[in-house]
């Protein structure tokens, strides 16, 4: 197939159609020419007009020229589409690479955070700090209550001592009065 040598893959489909038409013309002769020209007038974009004053060779040449132009236009459109796709793919790849880099950095941050949590350098809540404050408050209240109880115990001891002395004095007074 020397006809296909050097043809880009995007243009291969249209070239196959032209090659098939040429081989059909060679096999069937002039009667196939009219059939092929009529059937391919739509394929050539309606640019080929059948007229009785043109020779069959001229009609085939015009048909092939029209198909060649159509193939080139389709190839240009496919090439533009391919370039658009390549541009989109490059932008998506760079965007995904940035996203992956950001996610990798985030993974490293989270792993460090988890290690700090496990080591006790970071606490999830303020519960510990709140409990430590409450303990300090309770210790202060306990000291105040202890001092108050010590003073009350001292006052009680003093009052008891006075009462015991008063009872002893009254007991002696009763004894003296009984005599």
C-alpha cells in the first residue's frame, strides 16, 4: 500500500475512502464512474456537479480534488481538536500534580500532628486545663476550711476549758453550801 506511506493517522480514514473509490473505478470501468461520482457528490460537500459536457477523467479529477480538500479540512479540524485535547490534558496534569503535592504536604502535617498527640505534646480538649484549675480552686478552699476548723477547734478548746473550770467551781460551791 504505497498510497498510505507518510499519511498521518488522523487522515487515514478519508484516504481509505478515496483509495476504495479509485480501485472500484479501475475494476468496473466507466459505468462505475457515474455511480461513484453520483454517490460521492454528497461526500465532496456537493461541490461536484455532474454535467454531460465533462469527460469522465475530468469528473474523476474534480471528484478527487474535492475529496482531497474535504480530507484536508477534516484533518485540520481533527488536528485542532487534538491540539485542544493536548492542551487540556497538560493543564489537567499540572493541576493534578499541584493537587497531589498539596495533599502530600497535608499528609506530612497530619502525621506530625498524630505523633504529637501520641506523645502528649498536644491535647484534644481543654479538659485537663479545666480540671487543673478546679483542683487549684479546691485546694485553696480546703486550706481556708482547714484554717477555719483549726480556729473553731481552738475556740472550742478554750470554751471547753472555761466551761470545765466553771463546772468545777460550781461543784465546789455546791459542796461548800452542803456543809
